[in-house]
């Protein structure tokens, strides 16, 4: 049996972990050979329902509704998902393989042999949400910067490199390195999912179970296979309730009170404060849409919406600009089909109508936030001048 397969015993069950790389041709052979030799009762795969659906129904991209994505506040999730998927597909292409090929092989074998198929991974949205909610502002910026930089690195990864990464020592060293820079990301993305996968795999039906998992999870699953894991707890997304979570309400309220106080004591100065707030927010948010190469009406929408939405923590100028952009320049079927190819270059993000709409939303919001900082300083300065008189 391949050295990439680990046998575990749990109670009266035999569990075979097939350590794979999601872009490796050899991993497909390991899956096929293991199933043929073990003849399992159940096959577990490292997918959740959403990723399973995406993998088995690639045409579903065509049904995506970008406007619903914006309204449901999932732009950030989708953009990061597109970037990571693009990177994985690009590496697979350079190796003459397909991303997720080993999972498709496992699904085919389960169907052909009438075996139980278990989707053993946690929902990817839950994982991303747990990561995001536990990161502070500095860590979020560092993570996003790292993700964006990595996607544009022109690096060739050989089959030999991937085989080395499957080795336990190399993987542990890599995970420890990630933990140093992003301890929260490593804990939620790797450690928690190790626990989740271990519980789902050992709970699967049958005496013999073959589990197709990414090589990075093998070590953690082996450590957790005899532990009782609370899946409900790992599936829960708790938002922080500290002071920072209330700042989005406090800051606009404070600025409004300052402007009202200034206006009551000096009407002209108060009006100037309002103009400053409107112009900085509107102009910078519009510039963000211009950088994203948004439609003129999207630019105008951002300019008008930003001064208003910046006072309401439940709204954002980018959402309105993005909806206008998607309505005027509706993404075509080809845009969804070409996402992986287009996002392999910086230029492609602006070329593809789907990702360009996402950029409109992100840039409009980011530049509007900058407007809050600049106009906020001006408002505070004028308020202090009036207050100390």
C-alpha cells in the first residue's frame, strides 16, 4: 500500500487515511488503489456540501447571482474564494492535472461500487467566518495582503515538491511556520478542521472506512481520532462583542453630535463640516470605483451614497455601487467560466465582469473608510476650536 496511506484503528473500525495533494496526479492513483485494495464500506471526502456541489456541478457558476452576493454581504468571501481557487487551478494546470481530481475519483468509486459517501469537512463559509471574526484589524490586513501577493507569484511547483510536502516532518514544520505568523488562521483553518474531520470520519458507517483528505490534515486527524469532538461548537460562529465591535456605531454618532454642536454655535462652520464630510466621502468612494474601472453610473452612485452610508453602520456605499455595476454590466456566462483563467493575472481581475464588480464594491468601501478618517480629523479640529472658545 502507498506510503501516503495511514491506517488507524478506532474501536472495531479500520480507518485508512489517504493523504493527498489536491492538484497531484499521483493522488488520484492512491485513491483508486486504496479503495480497490481495502474494499471499504464507506468513503469519506474532505468536502462540505457547497464545495461538493461546486465540484460535481461546475456549470452552477452560470446560475450565480452577483447581486444576491452583494446584498447578502458575501463579497469578501467570494473574492477570497475566487483568488484561492484560481491559485489552486493554476498550479494544477502547470502540472497537467486538475484541481480536486482525487475527490472526483473518490466520488466516482463510491457511486460505481454503491458505497456510502460522507462529506466530512466543515462548511467553508463557517471556517472563513470564524477566522475573520477572531482576527484583529492588523491581522486582517496582513492576511489579505498575503493572499493577494501569493496569487500573483509566478512559481512552478513540481510533483516532487508536492511529494515532499506530504512527509510528516515537512508538514509539521510548515504548519508551525504558519502558526508563528497567523496563529488564529492556523488554529481555525487547520486544527479545528482536523478535529471536525476526525469526528466525522470515525462516526461514518461500516467497519472499513477510506478517508480522502489533504495531506496537511493527516497528522491532526491521527491525534484526534480517539477524542470526543463537539461538532456543534465547531459549527458555531460567534461574533466579537468587545469595544471594537461597537465602534462602527459610536464613531458616526460622535461625528453627528460634533457637527450639531458646531452648527448650533457657528452655523457657517457647521455647514462647512457637513460639506467636508460629503465631499471627502463621495469623492474618495467615487475614486475607488474609478480605480476598479466601474461604469460612470456606478461612480456617481458611490459619490452620492458614501456620505449617507458612512453614517449608517448597516449600509455601505460599495453595495449600492456594486448593484448598479452588476445591473448595467451584467456578468455573462463566459465571465463565470473564465474566472479561474482571468484571475491568474492582475489585468484579468478588471477584465472579468464578475471580479470587476467585486472590486467596485471593495474599493468603494475602502476609499469611503479613508474619507471617514480624513473628514473626521477636520470635524474634530473645528469642533475643538468652537468648544474651547
